[in-house]
């Protein structure tokens, strides 16, 4: 059986750790420049406030409902996420960290809701973060289980019998890993529920939606396609690109060229893995054999909000390099490390609700 742990309203839960008086009250977390809503408590969700809404559009509701606002703190969220994942691993063994607030893991076929409740209680006890846990035969069904768990007592072992009943009304657009365009195409063909998709001829699904559609259908049928630990999309803690020079140099243009090269490489990897960085570490290190070896060789550059835009990241990287550079210092190594990685979905849309074009570079 495959389990999925999902932290409930994770960013909000992190903030409530330091403000327990806000438990049960409406809370919103904003993008780093306080422009858009990136996380909502259940109370705010129940008000109908959508994710990504510009704050000015919700200001009247926020004021009337006495919603507490927080600026996002991705360093804090990543730190708490690490603690949550470590606690989970101590309970279940190796797990696959899928995102900042989700992880898959293996459980015995005899697992019960009581077993999941014990895991949930331990995570809450050790970290203070409430989680939902779903368990089923496949990753896709475990995701369904975790969603259903949020409406129950926080856990759900999704049996074949229960899934067959739920699938009759489970909306196809709610299926994990099913893109919006595919969901619209299915709906246009009259396939609006998971059950309706599951009974389609596999050959037809293959022709219409390719291998990914066929795999998704198998997963919904309880046929495990995606093993835990073998997912190329699992979350990385950081991505780096560094290199030493053949000879030490103080040539500013050569150093800036190296930083630009490393940054471009890191940005490409971020987009390939559908991730965004919350901060950068820029490295310009002097030769260990020079009189400048004691110089600080790195600087952390905070980003206004998570991004994987080459242009945005490069501008901040060169600012960081400028703060490190000193005339006369023989630099031997340059590099860029992207940290505080979060899923690409956390990139802040512009005021028109559109993603920046640069994220698709």
C-alpha cells in the first residue's frame, strides 16, 4: 500500500505555530511582496477566497472578516518541512518528499485507519503541524485518500470497495496529475467522473491522451504504475552549479560571465523539475593559497517571491556577486546555489492572474 501525507494549509499552519491564538480564525499568507494570496486557512477557503487572488481585490472581505495577514517566510516553511519529513521518516522508514508539504511512503497491506492516526498524532506531537494521510494501492488513489481524509478524521485507507463508490461522483478535474487541458477535453467528451474515465477502452485512451493518459487510467484502476522513490518530480532541497577556474582571476567580466553561466544552468534545471527558488547563494571564492583566503566567499540573496525566471534570478545573482567582488582578489571558484525550493505553482501570478512569461523560458 502507498501512503501520502499532506500538511494541512501548510504555510498557515507554520505561522500558527508562533500564533496559537489564531487557530480556528481566518488567516492568509501573502507573497513576499504582499501582492497576492498564496495560502489560506480553511476559514478563508470557506469564504470563497481563491488562491493567487491579488490582495487589493480581497481587501474589503479581509477587513470585514478580520483576517490576519502574514508575509510569506519561505526559509521558515522549508525548515519546518524538513522537521515534518524527518518525523514521518522515523515512523514509516524511507519516504519520497514530493513537495514542501507532501510525501509518499510504503505501508503494509494490513494497514488500518488506526495505524494512520498514530502516524498523524506523532507528526502533530513532534512538529505541531496538522496533516492528512491517505493510503491506497497507487499514488493517484493515495492522493484521493488524502483529500477525503481532510473531510473525515484526518486519515483514510481507501479500499477498492470505497473507491468504486467514490469514483462515481469524483470529478475528473480533481484527479491528481491530470492537467486542466486534458480535464476540459474529457469533459467535452462527456467524461466528467473518475468512474467514467476508468471504463473507457484503454486503446482509445492511449490514442486520445497518450501514454500518460493510459498510465493514469491504470492508476485509477488500482494498478500501480508509479513506485515510491522513483518519481522524477520529487522535491530537491537545492540545485547548484559551481566550477573552479583553471587559473585564478580578478577579471570582472570573466567572473560575471561565469556567474551568468551557472545561473542560467540552475534556472534551466529549476524549470525542468517544475520548481522555483526562494533564495540564491552566490559564491566567489579566492584561492586557498592566496593572502585573501580568509575573505567571505559567499552571500545569500533573498528573492521577493519564489521564481525560476532566468532574467529575475540573474539580476539578483549579479547583485550578490557585486557585493562580494573586490579589486585585486584572485578568485579561483564561482558558482550559484538555488535554495528554498518550492513547487512551480507557488510562483506569484501578475495582477491579471497570468504567470510571468519568463517562467516558460
